[in-house]
């Protein structure tokens, strides 16, 4: 049986899943190691769909691997319009394709006003109205990126691994730093939703994805009770976008 392999390629990891038609057979996450990816490109894979925000060198290596394996493939790109969603960027090519795919997938799952929160290496927030118009969004450092910046740019702020996830006041430097990173993400999301309501009104759905998406929802507590979590929202957009490319 011919299979489809879908890839969400970043600079530190690659998320993947294999499908038979529209049915997901298996999925996983590998380090940014093309040797491991090569193992997935077996004889049963007939087509590869790719969403890549990797550096150009890594993307070139990936394309060379796919060509070398003689596997038919297609890379998604951000568009001005697709599947009912109209991009709000003046230069749509400057939007990360992961954001675009997540927006298309979210809107097509509800056909209502929605806010898409992707908490990964970066925290991205995008706002779409009921008619599918993208009103813009935000890009902030994600949790680990914030820690990296703090560690590199301060002389005496030192911290280890967090013992737990909390928004509470820290009683030592480590807790202050780790609780602060979550406070920054959750607070940014709450304020972004407040701003979104000025644009699209109070009736909207919130979709959350990304490696830290579940953590943001957990820490937001009752505020996030109606939010929808989807770990593969970017991959969900691939078939929609490539079908209408």
C-alpha cells in the first residue's frame, strides 16, 4: 500500500506522520538528523508533503535527500489565500509556512472566528475573523528561547532545571526564572486575546498547538477551559494547502 509521509521540519527537530489516504498510521518526532529521516523513506512511501521553516542549508540537504531517494514530494509555501483564509500580510512570502498551515487547518475545522496559538521555539499568535480574513498576530520568544537569551545576556542570573511548572512567585532565582518564563507566555496569550476581541469580537475559538501548547493551557487554568489543543495542527494544514497550491 502506497503511503504519504508528512513532515514538519524545524531547525532542531522534525515531526512526522505517515498516512494511508486520510488515515494516520503512525507518527513521531526525531532530532534534526537526516539519517533518521532516511529510514522513514522506505519503498512504501509514494509522496512526501513538507512544511519547512529550517535554515536554507538544512532545507537544501532535505531536498537533496528526497531527490536522491527518488520520492515525489512537495513543499508548502505561504499564500495570499487558500481554503477560505485570506492572508493579512502585505508580503505573504515573509510569513512562516508553519503559521500559515496552522491558520488554514484551524479555520477549516470550525469556519468561525478563531485565534491560533503555537507555543514552540517561538510563541506565535494569529487572529482570523469569521469570514476567514487574517487580521495579523504576534511573534515572541518561546519558553526555552527566553531562557537561552536570559542565560547569555546576564552575568549572575543562574538557574537549573525547573522542579515543576508554576505561575507562582519564585522564592529563589531558579523558580523566579522558570515561573517567569511561563508567566510571560500565559500573560502574552491573555493580552493577545484581549486585543483580538477588539478586531473580531468576543465569539471565537482558540486553537493551541506546539511543544509547549499543553503547558500553556494547563497553566492558564479555567481561562483556557474552552480552548482546543491539537498537537499536529501544522501537519493538518498540509493536505489543504497543497491541494489548492
